[in-house]
C-alpha cells in the first residue's frame, strides 16, 4: 500500500535526524527555507530603476564571487 505524503515527510525527517543528528538536520532544513514576497513584482520594480550598466557590472562581479562559493566551511 502506498504511503501518504505525510508519512513520507515524517520518514524523511526521521532519516535526516538519524543520519545527521538533530542539530545538523535542523541546519540542513533551514538551508532550504523558502523566502518571502512577490519576486516577479519586486524584480520588475528593481529593473525599472536600475541602469543596465549596473546590472552587467553586478553580473560580472557575481561570476568572480561564485568561483569560491563552494569553499565555505561550516563548523
């Protein structure tokens, strides 16, 4: 018999807790917490008041910054 969605979620959390421990499981879950707001509306507002040159500069800087993003150590 297939499991309910609630059963799968409960089993998934239990697997996380068993594998990582409570503290690290919570840290893992917090990493995927959804944001807030209306992204589409805010994006349009932001794009209307931000010069294209500033956006391109930001994109180039982000490329440099992203090169080291996976070197973060969490203690």
